């Protein structure tokens, strides 16, 4: 009976230790640490992905990720400039500031309300 209690206490201690270490573990994402501007400067100078990765001490997948993000950004910039030339500007985001309604907008609401 005593050995069962000791085994249960040891198992509980191991569980608590495991949970404590698991909550302190952080995921190993290095996306914020990679300077994509530096990577793109190296790409534009004609270096290969493996050379860039070695020079900047990053993985080749980070090089390819930066290249993909640059390509997507260029595509989005091209799309918005084409829309601007055609006059099809995307609608502006609504202002978050609370402003008073214009008199023209307030008048129909005032007229519709019973007095």
C-alpha cells in the first residue's frame, strides 16, 4: 500500500514538472528575426539561395520565404497602380473617429421622426 502511494506521488510530481516545462516552452519561429531587405539585396546582386543563407546565417527556406513575400508585395503594388490608372480605386476604409452627421444626412432622419 505504501509503495502505491509513493508511486502515485512520483507520477504526480513528474506530471507537474512536465506541465511546468511545457508552459515555458516557446515555439521556435524565426520569421521576425530574418531581415528580408538584406536577403533581397543579396538576391538582386545575383547570389544563389544557399550562398545567401550561409552568408546571413539563416535557412534556405527563409530565403525562399523572403522571395515569395517580395513577389506578393510587388504583385499587390502592381494591382493597386493599375486600379489607380483606371480610376477604380478601392474604397477607403471608414474613419474610426466619430464625426457629426452632415446636415443633409440628419434632415431625413429628423423629418421621419414623429413630433
